C-alpha cells in the first residue's frame, strides 16, 4: 500500500504533467497579423489582430481603426482600405 507522501507526490507529478502537455494560456496559438499602410509616408507595418480588436471597441461598425505610423508618426489604415499609390 502506498504511503500518504507517495500519493501526494504522484498527484503533484500528474498536475505537472498536465501543465507540460497542454497550453493552458494559449501561448502556442498562432497570432494573426493584419497589414497596415501609412497614408503619409507609405510605410507598412504588421499589427496583431487582437490589438486591432482592442482599438475598435469604441468605434461604430463603419469606422476603421487608425494607428500612428512607427516610421513618420502619420496615420496608418488597414492596407485593404489604404488608397493605392
């Protein structure tokens, strides 16, 4: 018969195995990127989709998310909505 300490150790080992096998925080999920283009300098930047969702909380359905360009501090819009050169 297993001792009380042995059972506790086995249970702790099982809990560690679960954390090692699974991805409890979703860190292994692929991050979807969206291409943004600057209306001023034409620079492009990839922005994580989840970040765009956070910026769109206060927007109406037809309003697009605009970000500051890391190259010139201009206005960036999603590349599919950006005016072509």
